[in-house]
C-alpha cells in the first residue's frame, strides 16, 4: 500500500517509541488502513469493529486525542487498487465474475459500521473529498495534528511530516509501541524529500501506477544522489529532450567509441593515445567517471523513453496539488458516550455479551465524565444531565506505573436494569447471578481534582484505620478451684479409696464440652469410649464386678456394661 519499496528504504530510520509518548497529542488516523489491516490479520467476522473498539479505548484512556478520517471519492487512477482491496474485505470475491463497475460500495458499508460505533463512543469522523491519507497529511502539514497513523507510505507524498506505523498494544503491565517516521530525519540522511518520493512512485510504482518495468529502487537512489529534491521532477520531464544524456547514450551504443574518454578510436587509445584528449599513450577517464555517476539516471531514462506517458502528470498532480481546503482549526470535541446504544450495537453486530460490552464502554464514559466535570465546581453539577455518581473509593491500584483508584459508582441512571445485565463469577458451577457492579479504575490525580470531597473522605478513612486503638482494662482473673488434674482415672484411683474416688472423680476434656461431644458420648460403643478415656474404661471393666455397685432394687440380671456406661455418661 502506497509507494513500492519506500518503507524498505526508510525503515532503518524509524524510531520505535512506547505508546505513552503519544499522551497529550492529537493524532490523525486513516480509518480505512486500520480496517484493511485487521482484515489481513484475521478472518474473524467483524474483527475490524472489535479491533477499532480496543484501539480507540486505549487512546481515550491514555489522553491521546484521535481524529478519524474517512475516505472520499476515489481517484480514477486507483480503480485497480480498490478492486484488490475489495477482494480482501470480501473473501471469495476473486472466484466470482468481476463487475465492470469498480467502487467502494462494500468498503463504505464497513466504514459506516465503524463510524456508528465511534459515534456511540463520543467521537465524530471527518470525511475527505479524496484519499483519507491525503487529508491526514494536510492536517499534519498545517499543524492541526501532531502526526498521522497509516500504513500507506504515500502519506509523505501528500505532505505529512510525522507518520506513525505498526500500532501495537501489549497486555499486562507492559506498554505498547509504535514506529515513528520523521520526514526531516529521512531528508537529512537519505536526501529523500517530498518530490523525490513522488519520483520514486513514478519509477517504482504506487497505488496509481505500475511504474517502469525492470527498474528497482537501487537505480532510483543512484539517480537521486545526482539531483536535488527541488529539481528531480523537472529533470525527469526533460529526459526526452535532454541532448546531453542522448549523446552519452549514443556514444555508449557506438562500438568504436572509447569507454574511457568517449572519443573515437577505441582500439588505438591504449597504444597511441587520444588526439582529442591530447595524449600519446592511453587516454583520460573523464567520460567513464561521468557515465558511472549518471548510470542510475541513464538506466531509468532508457526504460522511461519506452513509455510515452512517462512521467504521468496526473500522478504528480494527485500528490502535489491539494484537492480540498483544510479548515484553520478542528472542532472535534469529545462528546458524551452513549452506553445503552453502544452495548446494543456490540450485541447486534459483534455478538458481545451485554455485561462484557458494558465493561468496555463504562471506563470510557467515566473518563469522559471526569474530564467534563473537572472544571465545574461540585456544588454546581446538579444541573448536569445523565451523569453517574461515585459511591466510594474501594482501593488503591497502580496501573502501568500510574497511581490510581478503583471507584465504585452508583447506578443512578438504572443502566444495569435497562440493559438487563447480570454477572456471574463462575458460570460452569451454576453460581447464582450477581448484580453487575459499576467499577472503574481512574488516575488518582483526576479523582483528586474532580471529586475532592470523595478524595478527602477516603483519606480520612485511611487515617482512622491507622489511629491507635485504646486498650480495654481487663478484669482480674478469678482464682481457680482446687482441682486435681489427672491424665488417667486410674492414677487417681490408686491414691484414694474406690468408693470415694467415684464421688470426687471429674473428667475434664481438653476442649469445652458441647452438644457434639455429648452426642458422641451418648451413642458411642464401648471401644470408642475406651479410646476417648485413654484406656481407663478397660481398667474399670477388668477390675470391677457387679457386687461393687449396690443398688436399692435387687436386679440379679443387670449387665455390668450398662452400669459402666451409665457411670461414665453422668454429668458432674
């Protein structure tokens, strides 16, 4: 796209810069290039809308002012190029019978989709009468924008001063990057000015012409070294009538002409010298040096004379003559985004979930609101229509080195209700849907300026948490009762009489006895009780008999196991 081989020539002079260096700048963007670029990268449906949304969001959230430029009426010279691009936008079109009428009907439909989404994000596009990159270049040349983003190298030929290429955002904590091309640097190093770039387009080819067959950038660069930027186009126009170059060509074609001095007598110069040169042995090489110097121009001129229409004046006029007037100033104020229409559009066109679409447009809306309200005192904002109110600062965050706040916003506009948005953390486990919370991350500096009361409340809450807490006066501990602690019941039985031991015996579990413990004691079997009591139950069972437990009623058939269980389960 653009001038053939121009990117290859100037790429070593590009400077890769982090995207944060664009902050605070106004950038003109050739929207059609972004669309074509997206289509070339992926065949996913509506990928151009998705990528445009993400890129635009990055610009707006990083204080970069985008100016989107749309294509106008295509020049007749570009019909073949447009046909090729239509095949990219419409896969499979190459297999169909080509229409005799060439235009941008389908491509304009794609651009209208992008334009509609940008409108819901609060941005208006400007449309040129001709090529979009031409208007981008005019805006940059007149100082209305700081640079142009495009993949078309012919933006320089229209007069652009700074061109950005290979826009890329990187996830996580890394910053994205972009390649910057400065025409001043290119001219200082390679001597390539605007006119020489137009000449390169005529020689090597561009969107408006195929160029000269068999001529590459090497010969073109050799030619450019022999002529200034201001003279190059006039020099090419005079090739057909240039008698000096014609004589040189004729001499080179004459087999009897000496290749060193250019005089007749090629075979005798080495032995007898050249009469015209005034030498008696050999000859001078002035003609040879001149031919080497003009070799690039001579090779190009030879091919150019075969083309009656070279150099094509229409191509020269396309690049050097402005087709439209450029305003003295741009009124491209960022308007309030429409969250409802944006979500509905992305659901319909890109098949995004409503919650996901809302999560993408919400930060755009809040950032616009903060920048819009920052110059309006808080007590005068009641008359501002359709704004959401910050509820509280949830926590502090650092986003790519920028101190920020996570803000919870009130849904006073009933956005979630209108869109019927729900959010679930884990849909696979069928969790209950939760209400979608309006949460965004905003720079601390903007929050402090726009919502000073909210900022002060947060600082006060932080100070309250850091304040020392008063210690409560503890009541003196009550003296513990004189209780003999036993690890095993058998140890206590040895020291006392058996009958007295059972009366004083206290079983003290390590943990406070609760309902679960009572339930276990009431339903457990003998072996489980024995484990709980560290083997004491087994000792009692082995040493005692029925006669050791007199009762009021004579029960000859009483089971010793039942008696022991009742004794152990009693509460003291």
